[in-house]
């Protein structure tokens, strides 16, 4: 089913829901999902609405302008209009660890993710065979401190050539440059292997072991220039015990990582994530 | 804050959200919460909307009639209009086990439950002292097979005298008669100590132990004439291990029971539960 | 590290732990793990002990006889002695759904499962390419009601030729014959897509949807002749809401299924599962 | 049933389990529970064993000396011998918030906690009536910055007069002095309302709200001089959403706090907690 999805933010006031739904109704829109949120501290109103496009009486290309004119301007709205077609194009960056990558590929194979995956990029060659068995091109771009700038230029070229909409770091163990990040604002999803804000940075499972926590976690977030500090999209945890070694924490944690990252990708694809300041609204 | 809450069901068609929100807006309603649900099998639309009453330009007593006239009739709606005042009046029925009762009393004490509790009814005397320390009258109504009819008549008299809106069975180990139930359709909440539909009936922890399940649970549901078969409001589970005795299952399970029952009460109080056929929509 | 693992059951009495640990100590055994369980209803004692083999002063082939003579006979023990080498040999049976299979293959690839997978058997051809990319032979054995007996004979031949120790049904949608099951007593692991004993049989997600449960689950169990009634190894659940369609329940449930099945395989491989009557002890 | 419980730590070497279990067996000990743990980094062995005392052939007062002589000295053990009688004596400190206190009192009432509670101490008077309805003396000791030293002296006097074994801070909003803490090393249990090490210090729910986490938590730990940095006994979490206000985080979190604190008390009472450096082993 072809869908349009509208994401709105504006100063809070009365009548917004009424005007938005009236607009959709006046063009025969069959509303499929609607969710809204008021942030009382910010005095801001947020809304997401999805409707069937086939029976809508406005042309796809007219909708944004007409909505701006009839509703948006009146409420000083910032809004984005999305469609669930063509499918977004997602690049996956990965290093050696396979668990997040395979989880994504498995879901994609099973038809759970409405996305095209034009390529997987890795600084190691080992995952090539399985990726290609899933019918996805694999690009091995080794990185050393000397070649890093050139490697990123190469990566960015691939992103452009493949018209990539957003990037998923599926346990990619290289830190992206500020320049790379600026090409994809709130469009790079990283999985960090701790329950942020606990255990920022390298070796969080070691830090968790040292502190003797009884629960470990993982966090999917949009990448910003400050390491592990971007808007959190999703988190999950798992229980551990004193006898678990660091290697066992890693293994238990990997099960959490892959679930969290795949959920974050799904929310992003469904246009359910709205970053605000350094947080996210996740619409249902 | 004084709130009005509207719960709607009607055949699904376009424009319902638009008309409902237009109605609220036209009388200066500041919408606080709105959630809707379409059941595609039934072809039915369900909606809950809450708005501030103080700034609303219709009188409290006019709202229902005006809504029916302007919106309800047009969409063949069944709807209920609630207000968050005066507080609903809840009776608690309990036998000997204290955990659910104390959890409810503790939450009520802490201001978490917007409800009046005019009385606790028990077929045993043991919980009297604590209940009264919370400032709530305690009625001991013993029940034997001979006195059951008279006891229920006594209970019903107390319900009427205290203008009880709904009843909570907080591990009340007597089966209510069909007649009693008919006084409170979808207004008696029971906690069953299993993950329904597994282990219907008596001694579910024994049955769970026998089957060797690895997870036990509890279910809060509206009471209907068929035992343990009414619409489920909430469920939760806890992990158990082979070495847990039945007594330990009981203790682990009690922690689940009290959380589930209190959540169900909260949903009910917030007018977030809509029973449909033998299921429930739980609005957010 | 080479390990020996001893699994014991016997009538409960004093001194068992002392004698078992004395035996291990007397031959220089370095105990790595030990767990025991007393079933007071049955009056039975259960124990699992694992120790390093390299420093043990008995030859691998002598241990069982010596243990029987020095300890086992005295306490009327039934015991099994396992080693963590050579790796057990596991066959995977699958139909069309990929999620459990891919999860197992991914874990095997990542070195999480100490097992050899000589083959995957399927009644459909679609998963061949990915399975083979993981370096595992794929056998397509179509099944119709006419060919079922011949197909099972074919399967059993493959099991024998590949010296298969145990079989995993990773959403294999055919019912195995009693004869097949008898070849692998407590050595066929099935994943059932409900929280047993709720929703036995076909289409459990449909049944869960009908009943309006708030939580769904999955159960890994050993296969016995009675459908979905064998000893439960592991269970897990996930929360659902009224708006989830059956298709969404299926998708949410698949995430639970794959985790539960992989955990059950891991427990089985680590010799941590002891079936007793129709339940399991899961040693830590 | 009268039980003895032995908690052991010593440098790891072979034969410890054998010697300990032989000791118990040689005096007719019926072992009820045994668990051990090897910390390979520290090279240390930890063990907990519980056995029936009635059938044990050593007198209660002889056990420690005999164990030291026959086993402990040989392995350079540090060990503690506990009995499950007389019941330990627990003081509860609380401020205004009732949820943790009521949860403990409810469990104690229901017979879940094998402990005597000679008194509740509070710097506010409001919880007096309910505490006394449970038959427990309530001491109101107001605290200001001027009276703090005197108040603590008063509290310590009460601890001594009531022969208090350990103290539970059930949301007690005063910081204890180093001197007070030194009277109860690893015998003061605090509940911190965050998932440590995230959000140390005051107002963790505000901090969680600011960071936009999707899960909040609570941590029970032994109190050390460094704030919120002592050995963690238990943790638990709950899921939150972007629309939850800080007040809702508080309420959701309180349900977690009370469960975590009560679990930690139970582990402590059952002598299942062994603090090591700044972590805990939790025996099963």
C-alpha cells in the first residue's frame, strides 16, 4: 500500500490536530496512523500522520505545497513529507563482528525491512562471502591512520554513487570524521555496546565487568560529533551474573545489540523517529 | 486539572478524526491525549480523546448531547463521556493474602491512584488492622456454602450504600454469582495467578510446576460469567527455574500479581480500557 | 580446553557431593563447574560436574568404569559421562521460514556454538544459497502425504551417514513420525511459536490474537510423540498491544523464537539439560 | 528448619570442594545448597554451603573452630559461619516517600522476610501511623544541618540499644557520615534511583529525562564512603517513552526501586551476598 507520512513540529496551540485532520479529510485521505506529542517544557507540538495515497485526491507532488499553504504557515510548522516509496537506500558499515550485520541481512531477506541495501562497506574482508550470498555488493576498504582520509573519500564517493539515504554502523570500529557525519545529519545510526550514558567510549563490557553491574545493555543512537552522545533511538538490556566473564558479557551483549540496532533501523525506516535537540520522539 | 474523556466506537470510515477534533476545537478544547484504533476485521473505529475542561466553552452537562448531535449520530457512534471528577469509587474484595491489597493501599496512600476506596470487604478478619491504619473501613463478611447467598446480598447492599463504581478482586478466593457480576459488567477486575489462557482455574502454580514451565505469569481481566475467560486487561511474567518449589513459585508470582493488578486498576481509572467482544483495547 | 562433564541422578542421601568431589580430587581433577539439585517430591538427587581433562590422572576411557566402581554403584547412580570433544554433530531441519535457521548459522559462524553442522535438511529449496554460503551442505527433500514415508527414510539415512547426534527443528513445518522420534529420544529440539501450554498446535499466533493476550511467547522443547507436550527447555516472551495485527504478532514472535531456540541449543550442547519425567533440570 | 551457612574465600586450588563436603559429611551434614565461584583474575575461590543443623553431629558452637582446624587453615581460608536463627535484626531508615518502606513491611507481614524489624527511623513524622499498624515502633528524629551530629548519635544509640545487625535505607534522603558507615561495613543497603553507574547523585530521574534514555533503573548497593559507588547487589530496569514526564519517570521508577531493594534485602538475609573488592558475588 502506498502511504504518505507527515512529520510536524510547531509551537503548541489549540486546533492543530483539527486542522491537520481536516486537511487530510478534505482531500479524501484515509488516515492509517496518527500520533502526537506535546513537550510542555519546550512549548512544542509534534505530530506524525500516515495515510493512504491511492485514494488521496492531491497529486503526490502537490501535497507539500498545499499543506504549507493551508495549514503549515498558519501554525509556523516545520514539517517533512515522506512516502513509503521508493524504498530508502541504506548502506551498512561493518568491521569484523558479524552479529549485527547478519541480523539485518536476515530480516531484510525475510521481508521485514522496507529498504534497499545497495552495499556493505567493511575495513575487513572476512564477511564478503555471506554478504554476497544475500545478493548484496561488498566493498572492502581497508583503513589505517595514514589512509583514513582517502578511505573516507572513497566511502563518500560510494555513498553518492549509490544514492545512499542513511548509514548504519553495524559494529563499525572506526570513528567517522566530522565531515562525513555532516553529510548525514541524524542519518547515521550507530550501535553502542553499553547502556548509555553508562560506559561511554571503548571497551564498555570491560568497564561493566569492573563496576560489577548486574545488567548490561546496548544503545542505538544517531551519530553526532561528540562520541556516543547523540540522540538515543532505542535501548535494551540483559541480566548478567558475577560469574560471567568478560567474554560472556560480550556474547550476552551481542544478542542485545543486534535486537536494538534492528529496532532502531525499523523505527527510522517507518519515519517514526523525530530528533529534537539531543533526544528523540519515537512515534507509534 | 479537570479533564473530559471521550471514548468512541463506530463503523470505520473517513473523516472521523477530523470531525471529532473539529468539534473539540470549535468549543476551545485543548486536547491533552488522543489515540485511535481501527480493527480491520470488525471494520470498526475506536478512539479516546481527553481535553481540558476549564477552558472548554461547553458546560459539562451539555457536552454529551451536543457531541451526539454534531458528530455522533452522523457516524453511528456509541460513545461514553467521562470526567476525572468526582473520583470513581472502588471496593476491594480480599481473602487472606495481603500482597495485592497492600500494594493498592500503598499506591493510594502515595497519591498514585485517583480513586476513593470507601471500603474493603473480606471473608476473613486478619487484614483489618492494616486496612484501618490507612483510614479505610473494613467489612468482615464470612462466607460458607450455606451463607453465600446472604453474604452476597450483604455485599451488594454495601456496594449500593457506598455508591461503588467498580470492584477489584485482590486475590478474593470466592467465586461471585452471575447475579453479582451482572451488577458490574466490565466493572469487576480480577487478578488470576497464571498467564492465561494457560492454567485456568484453581491452583495454577501447582499446574505450572507440574508442566515444568520456565516462566510464570499473572493476568488481570474483567470478570464474566465464564471463569477466568473475561477480557484480558494486563499480563506480566517472571522467570523461574527447575529448583523453585511450588512455595517459591507462589512468592515469585505474587510480585507479578500485584504489579499486574495495580496496572489494570490504573488503566481502568484513566478510562484507557475499552472492552470489545472478549478483548480489550488499551489506549495510551 | 578439554573438559569432562558428568551428569548424575540417584536417590537422595547424604554424602553424594563429598564422594563425587573426592573422586575427582583423588585423580587430580580441577573442578570447573558444579551444580546439583534435589527434587524432594521424587526423593532424587541430580548433579552436574565439569572438570579439566588435561591434568586429570585417569585416561579418558577409564573414567566411566572407575567412577561406577568407586562411587556410582554405591549410590545406585545413573550417570552419563560426556566430553566437549569431538564436537557434537547437529542436523537442522527447516521449511521456508529463515529466521531461526539464520540465527543459528550466524552464531555458529561467530564461534558461539561448539557444534558441527554437517547438513541442513529442508522440504523447500529456497534457503539453499545462504546455507551454502556458510559452507554447509543443503539437502532439499520435498514431502507430500504420499512421499512422507520415503522422505523420512531418506532423512534417517542422511542422519546415519552423517553420524548426527541431535536434530534441531528450526520451524520445520512437518510432523515427525513416532519412528523417527524414537531414533533421537530427548535429542530432537523443536521451537513452538507459543508460550506453552497455551496455544498448543497449529496457528498459535492466530489463537493468541483471538484471545487478546497482552504477551506472546515461544517455547523450545524436546520432541515426544505427543504434539507440543515434550519437556520444556526454554521459554521467552514479548509484549504485544491490541493494535498489533496477526502479521505483526508473527514478526514480534519470530524474534522471540530465534532467541529461545538458540538458547536451548546452547544448553543442550553444554550438557546442561537433564530431562526428568516430562520436565527438565537446566544446570548452570 | 535450622540451617548453618558457611561462606568461604581462599586462594584457588584443587580439592577445596572435596574437603569442604567431606567435612560436612563426616559430621552427618545434610547439604541443602552449595554454590561456588572462581575469580580467575584474582585467583580466588568463593563458596557458600548450607546444611541442616538438627542432624549435624557437631555442636553449633564447635563448628567454626573444628572447620578452621580441619579445613580452613590448610587452604588459608577466610570464612564466616552463619545460622538462620536467631533472626537478624534490621533497622529501616526512611524519609517521606513510602513505597519502599511499605513494600518491605508488606513482605514482612506476609512472612517473606526472615528478619526482625525492631524499629523504623525517619526524619519526618508522616509514616508513623502505618508503621505502627504493622506493630513496629517508629522513631521520628528530625535532622537539620545544625542537629545532624546529634541526630546521628541518637540513631547510633538506637541501633545499639536494639542490637541492630544491618540497616536499610528505604529512600532515606540524608547522607550518612563516614563514622556511621564504619559501624556497619557492608551492612547498610541503599536504594539508588538510577541504573548505576549512570546518573550518580541527586535527581537521577531529571538527568535521565534530560539525556532522553529509553530505559530507567534502580540499584541496591552497600553503602561506602564514596556516594553511590559501593558494591552493587541488585539492579532492575523499566522501559519509558518520550512522552513520559519527570513525574511519570518517578512513578515508574518507584515500582522498580521497591522490587530491587526487597530483592537485595532477601539476598542479604539469606547470606547469599559476598562483597569482594567493590563488587558482589550473589550465590544461588
